[in-house]
C-alpha cells in the first residue's frame, strides 16, 4: 500500500502547468464511439489518470483500437463490435454512464450495469434514462442491468428537472444521430459540456448552445475523425490555487482558462488572496493568514464547484474567523470533516449533513488520515501542507482518479512530499 508523507509548513512558490480536464476527457472518450468512419481521432492534452486508464480499458473491451503515448492518444472505433459493458468495469467509476447514449446511437442497443464511483452521495441516473426515453429508446431494468434499444432515435424537446452534467452530455451524444431536432432545456452549463460540443461539431455534428441552459442538436448521419485538444482541468487548477492560499504561497499556473475559475477566484479574493489573470495564466499571492468568509455555497456552474468544496474547507480551517460551507449538490460530501478535525480543525456539521461551520484555528498538526473520496483526498493533502509536523495520507487510489501527479506538482512548488510503501 502506498501513502503520501507530507512535511508541512512549506510555503508554495513557483510555476506549474495544468494538464487536461478529467471531467472533459471522459465524455469525449465516450463520444468518440460515434465515429463510424475509418478515420482515427487524435486527442492531445490527455491526463494520465486512473479514470482515463479505466475508460480506455472499457473502450478496448468493446473493440476500439487505442494508442496512448504521453498526453497524446489515437483512437479508432472502426472495428467496434460490442455494445454491452462488462459489469466489473462499470462498477469502477460512474463516468461509464456516458457510454449509454453513444452506444445506443451507434448500435441501436446498449447494455450496462448501474455505475460505480466515489461514495459522495446519491447520484441517480433517472434523468439520463428519462431523456433517452424521450428520444424513443425502450428501456428495461432487470437484475442490476439497464437495457436500452431503438430502431432509430428521434429528436425531441427534453426539459431536465435538474441541470445534470452527465444527463446533458449523455442526451447530447444520443441525439447526434437522432432523426430531426433535439432541444435540451435547463441544460447544465459546465465548460466540459462546451468542450464536448466543440469536439462533436469538429467531427461533423450540428450542435449549438452548450454553455447556456438550452442546447439544440440537429441529427446527422455520419461523423468523422479529427484532431482535438482537451481543455485544461479547472478543478486541478483550483486545487493548486487553494493550496497556495493555505500555505501563504505565491504561484503561477500556466495553461489555464481564467474564465472557468471565476467562482473560485472570487471566493479566494474574499479570503485576502491577490489574483491576477492573464490570457492563459493565473498568478496567485496569498497573505500570511486568510480571512474567514461568510459562506461558501456549492452550485452548478457557474456557481462554486462542489469538487472544490473539500479543498477550500481545508484552507478555511486556518482562516481568521468563522466560515460556513453549504453543500447543495451532493448529500454525502463531508466525509473529510472527521479527518480534518483529527488534525486539529474545529468543524461542526449540521444535522442535515449539508452545512458545516468552520471555526478557524491557529494551527493544524500532522496526523495519519485517510482519503474517503477523490476531492476529499486533495483536501487532506492541502491540510498536510499547511500543518505543523508530518502528515500521512492514505487512500491514494482515490486521488489518482483525478490528479495525474499531485505530489509532483506540489513538490515543484516547494512542498516536501514523498510517496512511501508500507
């Protein structure tokens, strides 16, 4: 078992380049299956994270040919034969649900089991299934599996009860080959949805409106190969910004899209962090001690991202004053609180498990803690960076799902982190 050993108290300084976005590449890999031509699709800026490795394994099991070298990937789905995803692969991560719309559109049928992923609360897939039914799919759930079939999907007006990112992307992919026009209302607005639209349009799809609450898709008959670069990961960028804030650091992030980080930037400025934005760079300079903030409320984009709720909570444990963090997206995303309190934080979670009151303390002290999920793991690393003494972080398999080399990036900035085997 591998663990991270963090020697705290180091001020982060330096420059780091941000890689491709986890939440963009996974639906993009699913969308590639819609390419029925003999063309390859070349992807650049692909993050080497475990979730991508698992998705590659799934695509290969379906017959896709994939070459992955560094941050470049070549994918050819011309010999794709499978439309059923093996259960053990589905259970490893939730993002496999994206395959449903793409495989249904490609083959007219799909079989998947209910997906897995981090235990951060209920993430029902009813919105996905409801949207596919509106397009004409017949869906049957039996023995833990979901079966969907159609002769050909037909465009429809689909209103989402909640602006779900996954449901928006799944319906987009399914509608690409649907007959006629599909309109998704109350669509999610995340930048990763815009990235998916841009890829699909470059492949020959006809989609507009991504990034707004209404997306319009005109069905086409064929997509083709392209070369495409994945957008930089705003969550990784935000994590490093918060790490700099927690340690009183001064860093520069390169290969970022500042507009994707506005909610994080705004909240960090409230804590006293100075931030300067350039075309593809962000410069962060933190004070010796942060100020508490009245509220951090997670919301769908462009609100404050739920994926950065745990990291900013870790930083606020050392802020001057009392902050309140409200989790509006997932119902079980405070599992890091107990671990932070073991390090000396003073955080109280309300009975609704949606609100946490963070009383800033003078110092955290190193301890052995365990990452319960991906973003909570990043939060514990941030706490370890700011704490006195040594912190050991266990549960690295969660962190590897979304961070290509978190300790390497932090060490470039002056942190002292070692990966140890026990």
